[in-house]
C-alpha cells in the first residue's frame, strides 16, 4: 500500500474541490474504493468526482437501495454502494466483474465489503469524521501484486 495523500477537509466545499482535483492523480479505469462511517462524506466526494468528469453533481446521490447508479458521458462514472450487500456472493448478481471491466470511473462506497473480489490495483479513500465540518481523508494506492 502506498499512501498518496492525507488531508484535512474543513468543509463540504473543500471535500468537493478535493475530489474534483484528485481526478488528475487517478489512473483511468482503476477502481476507487471509499470507506468510512455513515455521514463521513463519501457520497459528497463522489459528487465532486462527477463534477470533474463533466457530470452534473446534483444528479449524483447514494445508490444505497439501487446498489448501482450509472452516469453516462464522455467519461462515464459507475457509482456502487455495497452497504446493503448481504455477502460477497451478491457481487455476481450486480455484475461486479462487468463494472470493473467497463471504460470509465468505477467508485464503490463501502467497497471493503468486496474484500477478496477487489482487483490487484485500486485506490482506497478513507474518510474519518473529526467534527461536524472536518474530515480526515487518506488516499492510498493499493497494490497486491
């Protein structure tokens, strides 16, 4: 594991801006796994990624009940939320491998629930709540080769 960046975000606006800027660090077609407790800013971060890809961030919401939201565009984004998965066998039912092979950005909230099914290389972004406004965000490149 290589820690790429550790930052304290002091507001939602800073989190959105960080996500938009971080796209330049992300290798195309790598999975982005978001981890952190409820309310830590994962979906907000995805809205910032969407904005950076030219997708209207106001159309981005958590796919908690649908499991997957697809956002088409010149650079599409596939937003998965694995929070409600009963177990990892359900990954086949949602087409996990198909999404990982698509062109575009694949972002998985609660992606740690896919442990054992994660690719050899992916980005892990961890969110920790410091207080009502501040979040610690750690971005790492995970390599299991």
